[in-house]
C-alpha cells in the first residue's frame, strides 16, 4: 500500500513556520542558522520515493520552490526537478515554471486518496495541506527534521491532539530526523 508522508523542518517546540526566512516572520530562517549542510540533500531519506512517488505542495510552497529548484543541478536537485509535482491551489493555474508540475483539480482529500492509490504522496512543507490531510485521517507517516532551536511562537504542524508511533531516530548534523507512523 502507498503512503502519504508529511515532511517538515521543525524546532524543538514544534514550530514549522518559515524555516528558511522567506516568509519574513520575526524568527524566520531558524533552520539555516545551523549551516547549509543542515538542510541540503536528501535529509528526509526519501530515496527512490522521489522517482516513484508524487510531491504534493501547497501554492505558497510550490511558488517558493519553483524559483529555487529549477536552477540547481546537483544530484538531489535533479531528482527534485524530475519528480512528479502536484500543487494544491484554488487560484494558481500556470505551473510551467517547474517541470512535471500540475494543479490538483477537485477536493484535496479526495484527490489525495486517488493519487495514493497509484503512488506514495509526499507533502513538502505546506502546513495547511498537511493539516487538512491529517484532519481527514490521510497521513500515514511524519518525517520531522528537528532542530535544536526553541522559538516560543510561530505556526506549528499539529493543531489537534494525536498519538504517533515512533519508527526511527537518526542524528543528522545539528538536527535529528524523527520518523513517526500514525497507525
């Protein structure tokens, strides 16, 4: 069975908002304070899922990534650029800026169920998309890269109680990759 996997950079206190500083929040850029190697490459251990799965992004995340990734040519960037990308947006119509992108048509939950029948679905950032899918019981796994930073304020991934099962932990430079299942 295919999975819906949510991947996020997060602080110790659960803030996922603006890890790169592009959102202009007061505490933005917190993940990058640990150096570029802290966020570069396949930190979330996606492996072949980039080739076989589909990336699901919200409009804001897609717009940011479509400016950053297409000009990069290292091995991981090539895999990101070649990946199938689906954008959840009610307003965006032109997704030609980043190859292999299409706009999700219809209801997010229904379309995600349909897409999961065909392949793994990987939600990158996109807090609202992740929260919507969680509320519908569609998230199978969380991969959280937790940085040793406490912000005290900012949007968090979880806005409702939930119980998760720890699958693995792995140190990744200054951060720790935590993998949780929802089952």
